[in-house]
């Protein structure tokens, strides 16, 4: 059942445009909302890889998300909207950021690692707020969405399909990576770092590579987020956004990858539903999160695993 669950999730997401076209479900709002879910699911899934497989509790994962979004904004301001340029720039910038910051953060463990990743994310937050040419604290509104060789793949219904394909490919890639020698080594380092080091594995290099890979995928999510909202803000790098991603991973099920999709779905839909009822929706969502953590120790995906 647990093996079939991710395929069922993607099948359900793929059916949404068809059901919308047939008038079975609302045609405008639901695909738009699910498109946003898939964007955050992509970012959460990249965090789930380093957290669930590698045991790296990064509380600054919103930083590469924001870097990807600001790559879109900065290039847009310079009249560059082609995805063949935007995505490589975003991925490269986020990868270099993760390489530099990860090289420092990985020299610490435990709470110190968490606080250093948070500090680096706050540096990105304040740096983004200081970019006066790109809106500063007020944010930046895109002149035009990103295109792919002239094709408007980030507009309207095309955006939903673009987000779905990107999420599916990222899930396949991370799933294969987790099952590869690299993934098994990363998991082994999480379980027993001294033993893996004694066997000749360079734990520092493996963990650093994992951080860079996760940051690059989060940057792609940032590109999607900037196009989905047509707006970029320093808040994308804030600690609250990193917290949202962490909540999505924990609720969905740490280490399951597809659990991040379920967690993103639950968090985004809950925020949308509760936000429509009251402006104090965190007061309702907070206790519900505590109960979920207490009674769903392995997240939503863990329910399928136990039943299987």
C-alpha cells in the first residue's frame, strides 16, 4: 500500500485538469490552489531528502527557495525571461550558496547546525530586503512570467502541468538517489557516523553534496513560486517559511519523500480553509499540529505503511 501511495497521489493530481475541463470540479480555483501545493511540495520534498535520509535538520531551507525566486526577479528586471537561462542561474546560485554555507554548517552538529542554517537563511532575508532595485522590503512584481523557448509554460493551465511534471521528475530523481550507493551511504552516516568514517567514507563530503542537491531542487521550487505568485518578497527566505516546510515534512512523514506532498497538501489547504474563517487561524492550526505529531508519529504516509 505504501509503495502504491505515491503513484496514486500523482494519478490524482494528473486527473485534476481533466476533471476540471469536464466540469466535474471547479475549473479555476482548485487547480490554482493545487498548483501552489505542488510548488511547496517540491521544496518540502528536497528538505525531506536531507532530513529523512541524511538526518540534517536544516531550519534555513527557505534560503535556496528565495534564491531561486530572486533569480527570476533579477533576470526579469533585466528583460530575461527564458527558462533556459533562468533555471540554470537559479540552480547554480542556490548550489553555490549551499556549498559555501554547508561547508561551515557541517562542522557543527545538533542544535548548533540548526541555528547556523537559520542564521544563514536570515542573512538571505536581510540581503533580499536591501535590494532596493528589486523592491526591497516591499517585494518585486514580475513584468512577465518565465517562458520556455517562447512557450508560456508558466501561465494558466500550463503552469499546473509544468509544476506536476517537475514534481514528478524530482520525486523520481530523489527516490533513485535515496536507493543508490550515495543514498545508502548518506543513510548510513545518519545511523552511525563513526562506523562509516572507519569504513573509509568521507561523511563530510557526502553530507555537503546532499545539501547542495537539496538546495538546487528548492531553487527550482523558488522559480515556480515566483511565477505562480508573479511576485517575489524577502519573506520567502524568512524563518516562518522554513518552519512551514519543516511542518509539511513532519506531518507528511519524515523520510518518505511522497509524504512531503501530503504534508504540503494538508498545510496549504488548512491555511486556506482556516484563513477564510478567521485571521487568527494559527491559534487553531497550532493545537491541531501538536495532536498530529502526538498521534501520527510517522506522519500521514506512515498510516499507509502500517496498513501495508
